[in-house]
C-alpha cells in the first residue's frame, strides 16, 4: 500500500459520523452500523486494520440487522470485518484478520447482493470467485484457513497450544494442493461432499488431466 492510500484511508476513518459507544460495544459505530475496522476491511487498508486490532478493535463485530439511523433492514446484516474483506476482494486484509483469529463460522442474517442468509465469509468469497476470477485470491486465502462446510478457522502455528483445535485436513481426492477443500472433521466433509465438493473435485481432476499434469 502506498503512503497516499494509507493517508486517504486514515482521513476517511477519522471523518466517519460516530454514534455513542457503550461498555458493551466499545468500538465507535458509524451511521451505516460499521466500525472503523469494518471500513478498513472494505477499503483494503491492511495497515490501518493492523493498527485498529492492536488498539483492541473487535475483530468479530457484526453489523446490526437494522440501519442505526434509518431504522430499515440492513443489507449487510451480520457482516463481520472478515466478510467485508471477502465481498470487497481484499486478500491482504483477509490474511491479517485470519491471522488475528477472526471467526470464520459467523454467518450473515440477511440475504442480499447474491448471498443467502446464513452465509460464511468463505461462502461469500466462493460465490464471488465463481462469478469473477479476480476474486480467486481472496477465496484461496479463506479456503486455506476455513472449513469448507462450517467455516471454522484453523489456528496458525504461532497460536497453536496444547489442547487447541488441530489444523484443517485437506481433501485427499483433490488432485492439486492449491485446489483442495479443507475440513475440520469427517462429519463436515461428508456434509459437503454430495451437494458441492464431489463435482468440484471431479472438475479439478478433469482440468489437470486435460492439461497433462495429472499425477
């Protein structure tokens, strides 16, 4: 990120209309129901997001179901900073949030912009990548760290402790390491296999065979 982008982002965040915060919700919230971290995720300002997290910003804050000012249903109800990064195709911020421990199991509570209610950040990124190849990098970032079924995030090596959740397991049938779906349990793998990953896995194998790179 260049200095001008960072400066513009900081100016944008400092000019947001702020609602009165409370002990239960210490992060300032603007008229759209978003915190500064949400806006940094939308704009792709990784350095701003890092500073906000260092200052104690709520990494899993969810946009309320109703617009704070207008009182109408919010189209991004339930969206967390991770979801905003996914829908705006911000791979660097996505990596930062996942490394910081963002919860990939959070789900949307409003169906809008093509995604269904109950979608995770990975679901949003998958939908976007299917429609636009430019979103492939953000989808790949999430796919490496989130269970394809429930969205549970795999802890990084630096956060692994005794008794912590194990790293996600890759699908053994996928022909390419980068295209393999990840799962937190055999149950999640079974749930995802028939409706989605069986066809996805077969398609990846056919593509590699056609390219003459199947091993």
